[in-house]
């Protein structure tokens, strides 16, 4: 016993170890295969029934051609195999779609019509090897009990006979029961379960199925008549007999239930999963792990993160190009279409109206399949029309045609059903990691909502109200590669109340996107860096302002001033970044050959719109701040004219007649003040021309078409062609760039040509001051301002025409001194930085100059006169400022010097005017900073942002132009009104003379 048992035990142990090793390697291969299956690119070859040979049939489950067995050929439909003529069917294998054929004997050469027997014919044989009867007769191949006859008879089918054979659905022949898979009897006896004309063994599947369809949006379910009639039979036929159409019909019912499943396994998707698990050990179809034999492919799997691996791992082997010899913008989609009973209908090119419910022209619908063209069409459809046009739903398995000639390849499009639920919870609303991808979709389901019978009116219909196909560009690609497209479907449950008035809104869209994280990071980085520079620049402006008001204390006013400076600088940062971003997308998207960038989606443009809003709001704050400073500037006109020695008035003094010097005329001061008033709102551009030119380019030359969400840079579009929506970024970039370019061209023309060859109003005003013998002193800040030296080199300006002409002639011939403040200098304009003592004295005199009660009409001038105190204050101020210019006050003296280059760049004076004031030479006439003229950049940017903001809100360039013109005229009126009032108050010039 021991000697015999030892070797036996050893052999068993070795066998066990060998078996364990094999199991280990098999398990290892299975794990590797599973991982590869999760990350593989799901691509299948394209086959249609016409591609199958005479000895092949088209397998509707695997969408491929399969070879028929021995002595078999393709059926007329091409979807199954039948025996060749002269051969009968002897066996049907229950777990496979396969038959066995046997040749008929010579004494019975014909095959019965059911293909299961051989018979002698009373007449001739057909080409199919079956008996033929004369017209008006039917072929009888069985007796009254259904037993096959040795010799067939041609006679009428007797419906009154107690035969087991019955007429078929068409009533053209008498045959055995339609139960194809039952061989013993046509009667389904207990304990077998009859369903759908078939007889199923008991216990294979619970008969307690759930035929309800859940309408989650309406919060109720419907006992569907279609599900009651077909759910169990389709499930059982698919499970027991692997009937292909039954499996497809079961899958369709799961699709009609929104691919939803949960803890119960008796509903459509639960039964599908039961059949799916029973076939888990069988091979996969097309080497796709989620596509099992005989079953439709409905789900990808429930592994966390599977959606991202499917959608963002492997690029599609297709290259898209907008231009050049290899131009490729055509999106080829194919759909395998099934009816509700599971029958394969056809392959169909996706396009036209098969996935688009909206009745748009074919030219517009075709634009949906041009790569890069953002397509979206929405419409309202009448429920009555949907019920009539879609009595039964059609089901689509959508693929992307990758081409390849004879070896065409197809890429399945993953589908994301927004309505899909798991245990009553929507699972496709969160981020991609939690998505459950699926396959197969429908457009309109009016069948599952019928309760009493399938011919009754539906209680509810379900419509795919949103179908969106998304194409995502591979990051950093230079060859136009994309990831597998994703089709997102959103269904809406519509309860039927009045079909003739109810409408449903539907949308079909094609979206194109790329990873915007890198672009957003670059934008935010640019904003951060430039924003930091803006902080430093604003601090520098604040320090300069503190020095110019002679205040070393940091108080609340200082903080407010810093924020005002920072708002303007930060607005410029936002403006530069947004315009640069818009111009970048406009150039690189519209001019690219191979697709390397795609526009952000409208939802991704929200942050960009926020940046534009910030730029406009901050620029408006800066503009209003500058406007306030300009209308509150301190200004005084210094009159250098002195009375002539020869007077024309005689007065009595101590009883003796005495000549009184003639008074100095005020008209020169009024004239200079009036000219200054006119200068306050002149600009370097023409606002009217600016608006008309922008509208001409955008609306007449159709530059606005460059902002459409497609890759074409064509300006003219056909009226019947599809017009995609506008891109916010492109529209802003186009409008802002065009506005700035036209504005800059106007500024260049004005400064280079117009001012040199026509008129320069700023220089003319300086000349006018010299001719009028009037100087202008402005204080933009408390201790900083501008000085225009207008003292006449001739001593007097109150003169007649002849003397004025002679004076000008002497200047022209250099027979007199130069006009400059400094001897032998022509420089008349200066930036002034005064010390605190001079400013205090100026304020003391200025306080008595304020006038509160002014005459409102010219007729009141005789009764409303300035007080003697104001007259004396005016003369005192005039004499005081004149003596300052003439160095008459040593404790408030000044010196003339040039600014350093760095001082000009940063806008700050390094020398503090503690003992002496400083007059900095200013040949650039920077006193225009207190006018619109010197703030053209601020005005131009503000107008640009105002125009763009209105346009982005209204999507109407004409409305934006009209409102921008109104805005310009309004602020011009405000500036004129407040500036004239300030000029009158500060210079004592009556407003009635400022025309």
C-alpha cells in the first residue's frame, strides 16, 4: 500500500502544482488583457451585408461577416444562413445561431418549405429545390396532425381541420407552429412558460419582470404595453436561445429606460445585465471587452476613471487641416440603425435629418459636419407632428468613419446620457471621473409611454431635446489630432395633454474644445506680473502726488488717491491682456493650417468677460477721476499790460486839471479765456469719423464675420449658408483692435500732418498769449502746475492794427527780443513746482476772489457789479503773480531748469521746492494734461471698452456705436459746462463771454 501510494501521491502533487502554475499564468494574462482592454483604442473594421460573400452572413451583433456551415449559403436578407437547394435542416443548436444540413434522398428530392424535411413533389421543383403548385393552390406538406407527407399535395389550406399546422402571418401557406426552437410539439405544456410565440423551460428566468418605464423628470412610472408584451420574451429568448433580434430588442428597451439600473434586476437594464453576466465567460466581439457575443454594446463599464481613459488617452488616427494640400475638414459619421424589435435596418451616413430634428435646409445641416465650425440649431416642434412622424423609435449606434479604402475602420462614439440613473441618482451630472459611458441612443420614443396597448395613444413621450457631439483637441498637437468624440444626449419627458398645442424645444450642436488650462494660466500669469508692476507704478504716482501737494503725511486721502491711481493702471493691465488675448485667438485660430488651437467654449469665456468688465469699470473710475481734476483745476490769467502814459481822460485834482492814464482793456483777457474754454474738449481724433469708420469696416465690409466661431477668414457669406454664433473673445478682439487701429491712425495723422500743415491749436494758443500779453498759470495739484509765458516782447498789446502788424513784422525779422521767459530763449511753457509759502499766499488771495452771486442775464449787468474787494483781490493776484515771475519776492523766488530724463519718464520731480520754486522747461506743452487733448489715450481706451461692453451685451455693433456716440457727446457737454464754470470762478471772467 505504502509503495503504491507514494508514487501516486507524488504524481497527484506534481499535477496539482502544474495546474496551479497554469492557473497563475492564465490569471496573469487575464489581468494584463483586462488592463490593455481598459486603455485600448476601440476601433473596428467597417462591414455591411453587401460586403459578405455568398457563403457568409452579416452578424448583426458583431457587425461583421461570419462564415456559414457546410452545405449552407447566405439567406435573401444576408443576415443568416440557410441550407443549399436539395439539403434539409436536421438540427438547430440551441446556444448558437447555427444549423446542420443533410442532403435529401433521391426518392424524395424536394425540401419542404420549412426546410426540415424531404418530400416528393406533385409537380415541378423550383430553383430553390422546393415543390411548386399551380396558381390558386398552396403546398401541403403535412397531414392534419402535422406529420410530414412522403408526397406533397397542392390544395387549399383548410382552416377547419383540427391540424397542428396553422397559417402563417401572411396566410399564404400552412405550416408548422412558428415556434422555431421547439422540436417536439407546438403546444407549450406546463411547466414550460409560453411567451412571444416561444416556449421556454421553467426556472431559467423569473417571470416576475418589471415592465414599467421610469419617467424621473415627472416623478412617476408607466406600465408600458410594449414592455409587458416583449420584455420577458426578449430576455428569455436572448438568454436561452441567444436569439440576436431578441437580444437587440432587450437592449433597446434598456435604452428606452435611459440606460438606468439599480438594485432590482427585473427591469429592462437589470435583465440585460443578467444576460450580460451569463455570457461573461464567452469571447468578446471585435476584441472589445465590453461587447459580448450576441448582445448589443450598451455600456463601457463601471470602473472609476474609465471615462477619462476612454476619452483622453489615445488620439484618433485622423488628422484635420484647414488649409493646404492635405486639407481635411469633413467629419464622417456612420450609424448602425435598428428598429424597436431588434432588426438591423441599415448603415446610414449621419447628416441631414437622421440626428437633427429641426427642419433646416440641407446646406445648413451639412455645415454641422465641417470640422471647427461651431454648429448649433434649435427649434420648437409640435408634439402632434412628433407622434405622427415617429410611431416607433429608431436606435442609432454612431461611429466615426476613419476611412482606409477597402479596409475601412470605424471608431465607436461614446455616449453620455445625462438622464442615466443608478439607484435613483443621476450619475452623469458630476465630473468626468464619475461618468458612466454608454452606447446607442434614440431621438423620439412615443412607444414606451403607451399603457393599455401598443396602439393606444401615449401617456408620455420622451424626446432627445439636446444632442451635442464634442471634439477635443489633443494638447500641444501641431497636426490636428483629436481624442475620441463624445456624444452627449439629454432627454426630456413630455406628458401628453394637448398634442396640437404642446411644443418641444430641441437642439443639435457640434462643439470643439481644447484644454484651456495652459492658456488660462498664461493669462493669469500676465495679469499677476503686470498687476504687480501696476502696484509699483501707482505707488510711484502716489509718492509724486504727495510731493506735489507738499504733504508728507500718509492719511485716508493718500490711500484713496492710491486706489484711484491703481484703478487706472490696473484697467490698463486688464485692457492690454484682454486685447492681446483676443488678438492672439483671432490670428492663430483663423490663420492656422493644421489645427493646433480651438476657441474656448462660451462657458469658458465667462472669466474673459469678467476681465473685460473689470477693465471697463476701473477705466471708468480713472476717467471720472481725471474729469473731476480737470474741472477743478486752479487757473489764473496774468495780464502784463500796463496803462499808457498818454491818457484820454481829464480829472480834477486840487482844483487843477490832470490827465489820468487810460485803463487797460479787459477784452484781451476775455479773448484768451474764451480760447482756453474752446480748447478744453478738443481731441486728437474725430469721434464721429471714428464711429463711422469702425461701422464701415464691421458692417459694410463685413469684418464682423471674422468673429464667427469657424476657421474661415472669409468676409462674404452666402445668405443660404449656415452662420455660426459669434465668439465673445474674437468679437472683442476684433472690435477693440479695429477701434484702436483707426484711433491710432487718426492720432498719427493729426500729430504728424494736420498739426504741421493745417493748424496746431495748442501752439496757436501759446502764440495768442504772447500777442495778447497774457500769461496763464495753472495748478493741477496744490504745489504743481503749468505756466504759459505770454508776456509780450513789445511791452504793450493794447494797440491798433498798424502797430500790431509792425510788432509782428519786427519779430519775424528778429528785430526784437525773444518770447521766452529766460533771455535769449523761445521756451514759453513750463512745468512749475512751487514751495509751500508761495501756495499759501496764493490761497489767501484766491479766497477773496470767489464769487457766489452772479448775474444771470446781460440786462442785469448794470446792477450786479463785482465788489470792490474782489476787484482789489484780482489786481492783487495779478500784481503778485507778475512780481513772482519778475523775481520780485526773494523768499518765494524760483529758478528755471530742465528735467532729467528719468524725471520725465517716471513723472516725478526729485528736487523738493523747499526754499525755491522750480520752473521746468516743457517744450512738449504738457499743460494739455488738464485738457481732453492731453488725455487721448485714456479717452480712446475708455471709448473702446464702452463700445465693446455694449456690443458684447447686445451683440449689435450699430447699437454699440450709437450709445458710444451719445456717451462721448454727454461727457463732452459735462466737461464743457463744468470747465467753463470753473474758468469763470477762478479767473473772474463772466461766463456770458465764454461762448
